[in-house]
């Protein structure tokens, strides 16, 4: 980010920076949760360090605070100079620093962005824990998601609604599984029971994105997978390149 050439106010630039740090965090979590074997999974640690360094430097320049670390990248080893467990250690260090930078930026993040991240983290971290039996259909997964919302203290009809907020788009009608109106956020639940469901899920999500983003600012896809998606990071990457789209893949 080149804050010097921007006409945005410092607070606006910090909010944008908070969004970029959140995106870096999500990208690192996608990598960590992927199915790539350990000997290849952590090879991108240097790229994550470079991105983190750029964002941390911007934070320092904008705030004058020196409480976040900035690395001398020339002193970091390159891929091929370390074995996989060393690369993993470097990756985890970059992830820890990213989390700290994100915490420093929380006060500048927009309330909506913080709330959307909270909902996504709630689903990603806890959904598997409340699904005790193999779900027979998407409704069963929706019930589990709603259990998390209720447990967090969200109130139906006040904080969120279920199967309301319909959208008409290209001659079709779309009804979100969940709607957080105050966050301008839609949540769609998908269940992948076998490999043939993957392409169906991709088609449905590809249709959902333009429809829901025509009426709302953000959409979170909660994809509950019964062991069919081989490369989670690759599955997520294509969808999260769309602004406003986030994706949680939960493995049973």
C-alpha cells in the first residue's frame, strides 16, 4: 500500500490496511488447513513474510508505533535452504506476527468487517464440534450452524434471520440460508457428500455470488465436506478471489 499517494484519510487507510491483514490471515489459514503434504505445504513462507513485512511497515508509517516487528528479509533463508519442519516454523512465526498486527489494527477496522470475521471464525473453529453424526442433508448442517449462533448469543429475528432476505437475479429467486442484516452479510451452507457433489456445489456457489452480491456486501459459504475435497486451498482460492466472498471448508 502506498499511503503517500492516497487521498484517503489516515483512518481510512488504516481500515483498508486492517482488511488487507485480515485477507493475509485467511490466506495463511487456507494454506495451513490444506491437504498438501508437509514437505511442500510450507514452502511459501518467504512470500508470506514479504506480504506481512509490507503491511507491518505501512502500519508503522501510518501510526508511528513501533510495536510490530519488521524483518530484514535478506536474513531469511530461501525455499530449498531449509527442511520442511524449519519452513513450518518460519510459517508459524509469520502467522503469529500477522495475528498480532491484526490485533493492533482492530480499533481501526470497520465494525462490519470485524463482525464478519467473527462470524467466519466462529464457524471455522467450532462447527465440527457440534456435528456429532454424519449429516444427512444441508438442513442438518444449517441446524448446527444456528446452534453456534445461539450459543454465541446471537438472537434470531434481531441479530440474524434464517431463509429470509430473498433476492431476484437474472430471472431466478435466491433465498439465503442465513442473513445478518446489520452486517450486510449472507451465509450459505453447502454439504458435499460425495465427489459428484463437488461440481454441483461449485455451480451453485458460482450462481449465488453475483446474485447475493447484487443486494448485500458480503457472503460466507460454509462448505461441510465428508472427505471429498482433496485440496482445500485450491477449492477456496477460486472463490475468494471475488471481493466480498469468504469460504469456510469444514471437514467431518
